[in-house]
C-alpha cells in the first residue's frame, strides 16, 4: 500500500501486476476501498493481475484514505482525486473498472476526460430508480462515523454533501443525453437489486453507442466465461 498526498487529502492506493494499466474503482458506496474487491463474486485483483497493471484506490474518507469534507464537495471532488492520482503515477491513458458506486465514477470520468480512457467495465452500477431514500440512509450510516459538531464536518455540512452526491437521477453523474455522447467502449455487467437496479444497466447499454450488456454473471457457473469476456474486451481496446 502506498499513499499520495494532495494538500490535506491523503489517498491510499495499491499498484500490482504488469501490463496495460487499469484504474479500479471499488464497490462499497461511500466506503469504496480497494480491499472490498476481495469480497466480490468477480475480483479483478485475482483475475487480472497476471495480465494487467492494477491501480486500486481507496476513495477519500474510505479505507485508509482521508480528506477534508466541505458543504461544496460532490462527485467532482472524487473525480479530481482520481485524475490527480493518475497524474501522480504518470499514467496518461488507462482502462477503468468500477463496481457499484464505480459506475457513476466512471461516467463522470468518461464525460469530462474521455481522451484518458481506453475502455470501461461497469459492474452493477448504482442508479436512481425509486430508491433514493436507500442511498440517503446509506450515506447517513457512513456519516455518523465521522461527524464532528465541534469542528468539521458538522451534521449540517454532511447533509449538504449528501444531497450534492445523491439528489440526481438515473446514473447520477451523467444524464441520458450525456451518456449517449460517450464514445468510449463500455462493458456492463447488469445489476439486479435495490441499489443497482436492472433499469440503470439496461439504459446505459441502450444509450451509450459502444456499450455491451452482460445480464447473467454473478453465479459461479458464469464466472469463468465472464472473466474471459472481460479480458478479451480489455485486450481488444488496449
């Protein structure tokens, strides 16, 4: 594990394997940390490190990463961390793999910095479909561990941050028109639960011009085939 410091923000990351670089954006919602991949049905840290270089980061205030929280923080704050880490590591171009909250992270990166990314794999991306209160509750559960009424972040600051993050619709960081403009090849492994609705995965696949949807992947009987599909997809766009 290594650390990259930018002002008061300290980002923890792991760099493992050799080959074309991939930035890993882990599941876990506000607790998105690289070690959470180890609990997932498909784990890129096991499946890909023999053929690719993996850069797995803990998002700020998750895992071992830390950073200040202000009422103006939003998805752009995380995007700046992600781009800054790539700049620090002198990685000009790479692939993206993100699960859960990694879906909106990827959409934000592809929307704003498309020239930096060769392809993207989204595994069960989160999305808004009659489930916004669940995301608010998820945020509140995370926030209660870090609230500091005597200093910062206060409950007022965290409430503003919560709405900056989760008040959106669809894929949150990109609307339908913006997703339709993304030219980067995207492979989507469909979600199918409260936080990762099928509707979000299907809509991304319909709108993005170079997107492919895999519907069934979590069951152990599919994982080897899915793994081969992901590796072939990444190599094709390397």
